C-alpha cells in the first residue's frame, strides 16, 4: 500500500492528542485500516519521540523531579499495588520508561552513599529485580512493559526487527547470486561507518549504478531521512559512490523537493519513491 505525503500528514496530525498506549494504536488502526500495523506503529513512535524531545526539559528540572517523587511516595503509601508511576507518567504526558528512570535515580540518590552510575541505572531498568525496593521494582516493571516507544523492551524489539530485515536482505542478495560484503566484514577491514552491504560488483537499477544498500526497519519520514543523510549516507557516498538506500521497510512518504533534490544530487536513489522496500526488491530481484 502506497503512503502519500498527504496520508502521512493526516496520520501525524491525528497523533497530536493521542496518548502513547496500545489502546491508542488500536484506535489508529481502526481509523486507517488500509495502513499496516507496522507502519502505523513506526509513525506513532516517531511522532511521540518528537513530542518528548520538545517537552523533555520541563520534566528534568529539580522542582519537577521532586514533585514527581513525592507524588510517587504518597501514591504507593495509599496503594503500593496500583500502577502509581504509570498513571503519573500518563497524567503529566511523559514516557513511562523515562518517568521510571527519573524516579529510580531519585530513589537511589536518597538511599545510596554515592550517586548511581548510568550503567547501574540501565541494568536495573533492564532487570527491575535488581532494584533494592520491591515496590519500586514492581512500579518500574509496569512502566517498562507498558511503554510503546521507550525503554529496554522497546530497544530489544527494535534491534530484533532491524536484524530480521538485514537477514532478509542478505538472503535476497544470496538468492540472486550478488557478491557483497556485510558490516562485520567491512569493520574487519577497518571501516568506521558502514552500510549494511557493499556490492563487490555494482549493479544497474533503473539507470542508476548501485554500489551499496542500507536497510532501515523503521518508517522513513522526511526528518529521519535528513538525519540519515547527515549521519550516514553522505559518508557512504563520498567513500563508496552513488547507491541505493532503503530508508524504511515500514514505508516513507513523498519527500519535499529540497530533501529529494539533495539526495538525488548525491546520487542516492529511491528517495522519491513512496515505499522503498519495493525499490529494494527491484534492486535484488531483477
């Protein structure tokens, strides 16, 4: 299903006042039944992360943290089994996993002699059973498993999806007998930044010479595409030549002229397409 820029903007606008819950995702699917669940989830996650970045600072003031901590303490005194931390996060419109991190850091500062390191905090978030307070451990766990956009559980899912699509791409390349080097082989040769695959024998697709392929398992909106250009694609192009980028297995909207022209001038093809996996399939299946 092709997703136009107008359709993408309609979905993004719909998400402005939607809380980041699974119930909201179900309602979103009901409103846009023609779009896949994976595409809607990816757009949902990206739009919510933009919102969190815009409002992040106000939640990290000393006054806000102390207020949240006291509200948490008062809540668990009344009912330690209730999802106090999760309800608080939803009430103040902050990601549950990020709220759990704030409260956990504040708790450890109060009960430990030294300030907790980032690695200790991350370890406790990945495994709440390490938290010395059982009530807080349960509260943190509830936040982690109910967060659709942030936290260690979401990170694991994203990593697994990314790996799955890299394996799929590798299988397609092998099936078509295309010779390539993968990321591990490229790093062994000393490459610092690498695309997913460099074709040892370039191929021609729709008039373009393809040297490398980059796979992105998330939705490729215009903001993400600009970031990919800056952080990855320009360096690939400078070193490895013009190529094909697959910047969204979950889809990408029609990009603005400025974004498309920048990519085309770099020789990066496919960015004008609405659904890049289809272009990737052309690349490896012709």
